[in-house]
């Protein structure tokens, strides 16, 4: 609780981006070479997980490793 109180009290000093719009976040991630996805990618991942589970009669097989999730969401893998 003490840690939380300190964080809340110090809220005014938290990082505040100069340009908080969505595109600036995308530009920052791309400039740092960080792979990411969007809602369309999440739908790709959802379909990929379902396709992994189908042969075993399961609703899905959850993909856990982040790098595999990003590849699947950006359609760079196939079951």
C-alpha cells in the first residue's frame, strides 16, 4: 500500500508524451524496431489458434510465446 500511495502522489511527474495520438505510438514502436499488432492482427491470431486446435477437436490451442503471437497476428506463420 505504501508503494501505491507513493505512485499516486507522484502522478504529476509521470511521463507525459508530447504527442499522445495513436500514430505517434506506432511511430515510436517502429522507430525502436518493436514488432506489434493491431485489432486486425488479433483476429489473425485468433483464427490461427483455432486452426491449431481443430485437428485435435479442440476450440483452440493457445499460442503463448510473444514472438509466435506477433508472427501469427501479422500472418507470417501458418498452422
